[in-house]
C-alpha cells in the first residue's frame, strides 16, 4: 500500500446522488485528526450521467480514493479494474482506491455488518443455524453473503416483492429460503437472529410492526436503520430483553477498510467516535 509523504495532504470523498446527508466526513475527519494525518474527506454530489467521468478522473480532482453510495455502487463495480471477493460476489462496489495506477474496488458493507455484530453482540454467530432477514434489496444481499460466510446454514428472507426474493434465492442457493410477508411469524419461530434491511422504521417511513414473541430467548435483533438510533424494532426487542445491535455500528465499521487504503493507518471504532455520530443524529432530528 503506497502512502504519501507526511507533508503531502491526501484527499478522499464520498460520491452519491444526493450525498449532502452523508455522515462519512464526520467519521474520516475524526480519524484524520486523531492520527495526525494531513488530509481531508469531502462530499461530492455527482449525477448518474456524470459518474463515470468523475470516477475515472479521481486523480484529476485530487483524490486518492473514495466511497461510493446510492445510486452508484453498481456502476462503480463495472468501472474499476479489479475488485475484492466480496464485491465480485455482490456485483457492487462502495470503496475505491488506486493500486499500481489502476482503480480497485471493494465492498466493505459486509465487513461493517459483521464487525458491528461482533462488537455489539459478541458470540452472536456461535452455533447459529438459522437467521431471518427482512428485505431482499442490495443491503439484504450483502448481509446474506456475510451470514453464509459465518456458517449460517439456513437464512429465511422475508420480502413483499416475490421477484426480488426469488432472485436472491437463485443467487445464493439452498442456504436461502424466500417467503412473503404473510409467512413472517412462522419463520421467526425459534430463530436466533433477526435482521431488518428494509427502510421500515426509518425516520419519515412507515413503522415496522413485528411480533417478536416467536424468537428464541437468546436471539439477537439488529436493524441497519440508524435514524432513529432506536427504531421501533430495536425498542420492541429491548422490551423483551433480547440482545440488540443498532444500525450505527455498521456505518462506522464499514468505513475502516477505506480509511486504511487511503491514509495508511487502520483506525479504531471507539466510543468517542460513536458519540460524535450520535450527537449529530440527535442534533439533526431536533433542528
């Protein structure tokens, strides 16, 4: 990994459309300051029709790499010269860097999800035979991939759109079973992990109403939504004394590999950093 001289600032960014809402600058600027690294992390709002020109010209804009968010992850996958195994499996790239003069891509969302669970519910995957995933979009694909990598042999995916669910089942094979929303309560019976990947429960979206009674007593409930931090699902799980992991950890941990690629230091996700993000989330809700 090449690292610029200490006196040469390095710039990275997040590219999205829109992107002004991104909290990634808070994360990376905190690490830059913490580790005394000269550089910055910025937001670049780039329309889909301009994305290829911008990404392939990153160095022209002074950047050593970037994060890619909605709606550009599939386009980034096509445009980079090489991809890591996770990006290849998912067909989506969210982290880009230069290596030997060429653009390389990775998908760090899976790492973020798994690392968040490891930190928030240590041992969550011990003898975990069955999990339930709500939703069948891009986030669900990454999470199913991650669960399979941890040895989960049965993943019940529950989604309102049958076509999306069927495509996911086709891609991942016999470890995954698809269900309509009407089958949710049945598949929750005895499950030890429930993951919400839908937007239900997000601020401004309809609530997610799920009866958690069928879950195993030692189940872990996690929600990739982090605004609000305590979604209705997380609140319901806590009332039942179930272990919970909110969505903020995934955002924080997925940022680690990119920072290491761009700035040459592997950062730590700390309570101090989490508190900065929590304060920003709460502040924006009140403003």
